[in-house]
């Protein structure tokens, strides 16, 4: 039923890598913008630039990249003979991808909180900025080492 996906595999894989790179760039940068927003947002009107940058990054880059990552990733998973579900690695990768998606949604929520004048101190956003790095390490190790 999904045999027609096999010839598309290299293209789906390439598209997946490009989508992941775009998504990860946003996941690394948006919390950094939150740090600047939180630390400089109390001054008279410097936060307007941060609001615009955060909105465009999330709406125009991160959301489409996340959707493209999911679609291409599911295409890869559905390609016959690619994933051996009896191994541990697809499950750890899936858990990390779900964690990455949660972090994306957390960032979207924090953007709304900052827009409303709330939010965490810059230090908290600095610490949260490490979450995608840890999840990325879990994903890359899962896919490359295939434990």
C-alpha cells in the first residue's frame, strides 16, 4: 500500500533535513529573543521590535517548518523497510520529537504572555534555551547510532 513511497524516500529525507534545520534555527533563536524582550522590555518601548520579530519568526518560519518536519517525518516512517519498530531508537526519537513539539508550543504560549506584559525573567528563558539542544542530541543519537 505504501510501496509508492520508496522511490520518493531520498527526496522526503532531504526535505525532512531542510525542514528540521529551519525549525531548529527558530527553536534556538526565539527563546533568545525572549531573553532580550524580558530584560529590555521594561524600558520605554524597546519591546515593540521584539514583538514583531517574535511574531514573524514563529508565524512565518517556525510553524511552517514544524509542519513540514512532521509531514516529511511521517512520510519517512511510512516508507516500507525504513523503521524497525522492535528497536529502541525510533521510540526515543519519537519521544524527543514530541518534546520538541511541546517546546515549540511552550514558546508560542510565552510569546502571548510576553505580549500581555508578563513572562519570566531573562535567566529562565536562557535556561529554557537549552531544551532544544538536549532534545536534538537525543534525536541525532537515536537516528545515527540506532540503539
